[in-house]
C-alpha cells in the first residue's frame, strides 16, 4: 500500500551530489559577499541550487549551481527587491 513512502529519509529521490554548504562555497568563489538565502529548485527536470549573495557594493546576485555536479549554470544580478 505504501511502497513509495520514505520513512523519514531526507534524501530526495533526485540524488543530488553536492551539499547546500558546497553550493554556497562554490557561489562565493564566483561572487564574493554574504550569502542571504539558498534555495533548491527543479528547473526543466534538473535540480539546481539558487544562491543569493549580497556583495560589499550592496548588490544582490543569484548564482545557479547544478546540484549533480556543482557546475555554475548562471550568474545574474537581481534587480527586483521583492
């Protein structure tokens, strides 16, 4: 009846390879600053970390990192402050 039920297993079935901490470190190497927030999102069937960083110039950047490999997919400045 409950074949697909995971008993308290926090590991998603997508089997990410890098941790949230590793994603933050990778993002900070590309954009130095303070990490404001980290999200994990499924984009086009691919699991990515979205790391939001506040720089010393008070600019906010989003760094998207492929969860499977740690490869940076995109770096863009956030213009909206919502």
